C-alpha cells in the first residue's frame, strides 16, 4: 500500500472530530488535489510507460520506462524533453527528466 493511500485511509477512518475540523479538512483537500492530479500521476506510475494529458492516455511514440526510469537506449526522456519547456511545440522540459521510481507510484 502506498503512503498516500495509507494517509488517505487513516484520514477517512479518523474520529469524526478530526474529520469535521475545518482547518484539517482544508489542508487535506490541498494534499489530495496534488496526489490525484493527472500531471503528477502521469509520471508517478507503476507501469512500464508514462502517461500524458488529463485523460492519462499512454505516452505517444511507445515510450518505455527503461532500466533507470529515463527511457530506453535510443529513446531517452531527454531526447524529447530538454532542460527547459519548449513553447513552440508545447513539450515540457526540466532538469533531469525521468519517471518517478516505482516505489513512488
């Protein structure tokens, strides 16, 4: 069970006083919105491939995780995802582009 799921279950099973606490509930909603965002889940996946878009479709071009989470030889993440965002193509970039480790799915 992932830590996020464990925290969510713990929160849901908490005494009603905690669940009804407005500040706690508001803080949890912020955390939950990140943990369930497609933008995060697309790379925090247990699959052998990343996903794309809000519908979380399989990454185009048959991209695969590879041994180190940075793609396979000849098709690394950095081949298309450079160090900065590409405004003309819309391809996002960033330093050291890669999938999150499976343990962070």
